[in-house]
C-alpha cells in the first residue's frame, strides 16, 4: 500500500503515523557498533483490528533479540486524532505473559480483547508531524509514575519516527530531585525497520 501524500489533512497524518509505526524495528547496527553500551533489541508494533477500539490501535512488544518469547515491555495503544496532534493512549495488559509473541504470531494477537487491558493514565504520548518525521513525548505534567528500586520516578520519554526509523529515549526522573534514576545514559536507542506491517493498518479514509 503506498504512502499517503504529505499534506496537512489530520486524518492523513493519523494513518501515516500508524503505517510508519507498524513494523519490526531493530537496533542491530547500533548494538553491533557499541556492544558494551547497547543490547540488540526489537521493538514491534502490530496493528489491531478496527473493531478493537472502533479506530486504529496497536499492540507493542520490546524484546531482546536472544529471547524473543519473553518481552520485557508490552502494551496496547490507541491513536486519537486531535487535529494539530496525534494523541496515543497507553494501556497495560493484565496478564501480559499470556500474550508474549503476539507481535509475531497473529493467532496470539487475536486472543487480546478490551477486557485484557487497563488504561495507564497520565502516560499518553503526544505526536506532531514535522515534515518527513513525527516527534512525540509523554504528555505534560510529570505524572506518568513508575517505581524503580524503591524510588518514585516519572517518565521522561522522547520518540522520533520516520517511515523507516524509530529513535527513542526513555528516562526515569526522581519526582523530588528530578535526577535521572533509570534509563539510557549513553543516548537514544536507534532502530531501523526490518519488516513493515503497514498493510495491516485499517483504512479509515
């Protein structure tokens, strides 16, 4: 399916972002060049059927290349057109391990339903288009809270997406001191799309 023309029509931006997100992304090049600083990771975004949200949604997994059946992060995401930006709601899975591998095995993906997920409030991502890329960050307010090593932190997340690349930097910041507690200290993770699932994105136009 061909890419949509780059214009300012909001629904075009929604579908374009979804198609660019939909894929298997790998940081193989980065990990090979700097093996002591970066593990080889895959980020999968697999489109959900239209009926799931009555709109465009994604299931995601992040996994180490050596352990594809045990993702360290899973989620469900609903893309919402807000006119000048795309708002992506994030959901956690209640029994995530049951759905491990769903990004690669559609038979597992089909077992996920709306009752399996819970909204992660204050943890949505906001994306805006800038030419041939989308840039996103966690919604403002520093209220996406994550406890790590006995410390309460808030998520600071930045993502840049093109048709073939995904760059992300997640950091956990102490809610009181605003010092970094967890996340990459070597810079962003840089992924390249290995396989596209764009043809699975529901066509809303």
